[in-house]
């Protein structure tokens, strides 16, 4: 399922939102699952990909994900909303230079 989600060509949604969650992998340790979701100006949502991480995902990892999305046909990103990961604005700017970066209001309130 995860691999299939990353093979499909992408339509061109207007907005992108990046989020992260964790699931139990049947072992003692949790493994993060990274989800990239698009939201159009009309409010339609689309999951662009799901990546099972090893827990070491930082801005370098996201640069890899963004590059993969661009290679699948995602030409432009209007806005990226995330938890404030250091280096993420630079990673997205490398792939889509005109993207607006915003810290999630929930994460901003927690600081």
C-alpha cells in the first residue's frame, strides 16, 4: 500500500499539507509514518504519499520526499504547513522556491 501510494502520477492540487503520525509496528519500538496530503482551494483532499520512516527523518529526509514528489509531477506547492522542523523551509525551497512556509497553529501554540 505504501509503495503503491508513491508510484501514482500527481494531479496539481493548489495546497499541500505535511503531517506525521506514529504507528506500532508489532515490535517494541514505534516507527513514524509520514503522510503528505494535498488540499485544493475547493477543500478536496488527496494523499500524495505515505512513507514509513526509521525515526531519523529530518530535513534531509523531507528533501528526498519533496524531490520524489516533484519527479512524480508535482510542479508547484503554494503552501507547506508543518511542525517547525529545523531546515524544512530550506528543503522545500530547494525543490519549490516560491512555496510559502507556515508553522502549524497547534504546534505554534505549544511553544
